[in-house]
């Protein structure tokens, strides 16, 4: 869908209003605007681990004398609720929040529909002023001017909701592929492992779940849609209650970064039956391949520091096969950090076959009987 406002013109308005410090977590709805922001050398953009952290980064920017802008998917409003109430609204720290409207006006995937309905009531309950992207550039200038004025006069956050199709652009992300193995090849190898049929699988939200669904659809699979960063915690609940079943987690770099503290929880409780596989393409693949910060993060070293029993880094299929065989024969928890490239293809959504309730019920039935 073509956007009504060109991303370059949108950013020009923000810069004219003095916004020079940007942070956030990407969403496909505003990917065109985010590309413009990332590639503009006159301003700074910080890729945050999660939406709450983005708000705190913006608070630091404000306390440094900068006007700050936070870009988030509305699904992340839950992650933002605590710092919104106890930081921004308590210390009277303003910022402009550009928030996507997933599931708000247009039918969307089920994980977005609940937040789409409650987004504005939540903002209203917090008394946070908000508006939506209008139809013309001139109207957008007025809307942003008014929000900016409110933010500074009231000393509080304000929100501009961006809906699907609001913003157009032609630039693409500059993130480059550096590794020989694709996500497809990695999941194909993993799903062909000799003991996979005896394992329970939890796969993270986005393209990893969709790739698994395409290549190895099984009642043993719990396909996460939404709840980014929580796949390993679901696996922990399974592992502690099903100690005789091997649990394998297909995770992503952006998801692990979002809630990395969960690795400490895993290391503390040391479930012997978890294999935690992190497929790392150094990007948010589902939202436009914006860079994560994983290029400077060694997840195997982090796992070691958190108390995992085994930890590996695989950069090609041969290494992946060998390390998978090794950790499958050992007591865990084990983490296998798999570097993959950005090669991509169109993938089917899980909801073409299963509702989210069916996904849960089928998996639970398998687990209870195992």
C-alpha cells in the first residue's frame, strides 16, 4: 500500500521541530521512516533492546538537553507501561512517541488485535495526549507542532499513531549478509535431526516460527506469535514440568536481546533438558531487516556467564550439525548460537492453518500425553 506521507518529508518536519535524538524498536508499519532516520548522519538513532528501554534511553537524551523521539510498535506498549508511569510521568520528562497502530483500524494477526483495541484506552488512562497521522503533509505539520507544544508545555510524553500505509519511502536497510548459512538451511538441518520427533519445540515469533511451520509442521511445535523475547521462559515452564522430555527452543537475536535476563533465570534453575538455539542474522527480519545490536554480542559467552552448562557458536552447516549432536548428548541447559544471513523468501503464516487457540490446544494435548 502506498503511503500518504513521504518518509523524507516526515523526517524533515521532525528535524525542523528540533528532534535530534531517536531510539526505539522497529515495526514494519514505519520501516520507511526508520530507514530515513537511520541513514541521516545529522541525527542519532539508538536501537533499543525493548520499548521500555527505549523510553529510558530517550529520558537520558532529554536530561542531556536533547529533544527526543521514540519509535515503537503498539504491541510494545506493555513493555513501556512501567517506565511511562514511574519515569516519564513521575519526573515530568517529555518525548514524542511514534507508535504503530497494529490491529487498531485494520484486521491483523491475532497477536496484534488485543492491543489494537486497548491502545487508546491505555493512553487515555495515563492521560497521554495522542493523535493520528493525517492525510496531507500540511496537516501533519500542524499535528506534530501541536503535539510538540503539548509535550513541552505539559512536560509529558505525547503519542502519534502511525497506521498501515501512512508513510511511503523507497530506501532500504543497509544491513548486509555476512554468513553462508540461511535461516531456511539452519531450520532444515535442525528439523531433520534424528531425535527431533521426540522433542518438544518452542519457536519464537516472526519468521522463525513461520519457517518451522513451512518445513516441519508438527503437534510437538508451539508457534509463538507475539510475546517477543519469551520463548525461552515458556520452555523453562515446560522443562521443569516435563523433565524427561527434551525441549528445543528456536529463538532469534532480537528476541533474546529484548529479554536477555531470562538467560540468567535458565542458568539459575539449570533445566537439564533445554537446548536453546539462537538464530542470529543481526537484524529484525520481520520488520524490514533493521540492525539489532547482536553483531557485538556473543550469546555463547553470555550463556556461560549466566550458568548454562554448554555453549557453542556455529557459523556454517557443518559446525551446526556437529554442535547439535554434541549438545543433544549432554545435560543442559545448552545454548547454540547460530550465525545466519539475511536471505529471505515469502513464508506462510501459521494462521493459514491454525488459530492461536488451536496452536495452544494441539501442543498442550501432545505435552500432557507425553
